[in-house]
């Protein structure tokens, strides 16, 4: 049975931990609002850009002269998986779910006979990918110095990916991140980033769009300008979604940790009181027995 001193030390330690988790929950809740506003504000631009590109793509015939980011390399052999996670932990299963989605996608491609490579954005997925897929990480983008993701960070990643694509390092690029829905729900997403997976407009809507919109200069020239920007925009959107999802997951994880610490303090307090009462009772019995012996 633990001694009174060890129980008291443990109760004090759990109370200190509870103060930390409560403070982290408060900080995460404060940052969650700003991160949510940024993620929600970024969605309309990204969605509108995709709609414009879909309209443009519906008017061009993909061929050898088409932008490479749209037409691809003509092969489907090497796939690059961009895994976007957070730089910090203590967020429940947030990063685990993203890495698990990356593993499912990688195993699916490997089963099809494809070569898979990983491009890491964020520190928390590094250990698992290195352990599970040794030698398959082509780059680990350092984001440890970034407190709040900015478009410049996404632009750096996008330019690096495009340079690697043009150098022939991969044929298809997939982006995996966690889409923020609420503080309780973050859903891992797998998006084809390169070549651009543009959904074509419905047949009944195409004539109306063609009649309403005329592009100057020609559609292929505009696409050549928009496609690199679309890569950066989609990466930036993933960063914003991840940031909001991380703070939501961390807030819930710290709330659960605070409650669990409270429950543990109650159990330890009960055990401490019972142990203390047993010690007092034992001392009284010893005193009474000694007095009767005299």
C-alpha cells in the first residue's frame, strides 16, 4: 500500500498537471477562433479558383502543348504523397488520423505496383513515416519556425513541388491533410494536387458558361498562369484547415485531460484519507493495547 507521503506527492503532481492542461485548453480555445475564421475565409477563394479553372479546362483540349500541370507527364508510375501534419502534439488523434490516411493511400498505390515517395510538411508525421516506409522520404519541409501559416509558406512548398515535378521526380502528387468541420470533427482528406484534378462542369451548364464568359488571352495561356498558383492555394488551404483542426483537437484533448486529472485527484484523495484513517486507527489500537498491558 502506498505511503501517505507518496500519495500526497502524487496528488500535488496531478494538481500541477491539471493546471497546465487547463491553461493549454484556454489558449487553444482562444487560438481556435482566429484559426477557424482564417480557414473559413480561405475556402471561397480556393473553391472559386477551382470553378474558374474547371471552366477554362472545359474549353481546351488536353494535348502535348497543354500545360504540364494539367496534362501530366503521360505516366502514372511514381506517386508523391505530401503529408501535412502539425508541428506540435498533445492534440489527441489529430495527427494520427492524417498519418493513417497517408498509410492507406500509400499501401493502396504500392499494391497497384506504383512507386511511392513522401514529402513531409510538419514534424509529427515524421517518425511514423520513417519507421514504416524507410528510405521513401524525399524531403522534410521545416515549419518549426512558423507560428501561423502564411501564403508565403505555402508558396515555398508549391514552388518546390512544381520544380520537382518538372525535373521528373514524380508523375502524380497527392496532398493529405485534415479538413476542419468543427472543434470535435476533423476529417482527413486526400486530394490530387499534380496534375490538377479538375472536375468538368455538367453538360447542361457548359453551353451557358461558354456563352456568358469569354477569356482574353486564350484559355491555355490563362491556365498556364493559374495552375502554379492553384498548387500554392490548395497547400495554403490545407495549412489553414490543419491549423484550425489542430487547435480544436487540442482543446478537446486538454479538456479531457483536465477532467481525467480531476477524477484522479478524487480517487487519490479518497485513498489518502482511508490510508490516513487506517494509520490513526492502528496507532490508537497500539496505545490502548499498551495501556491495558500495563
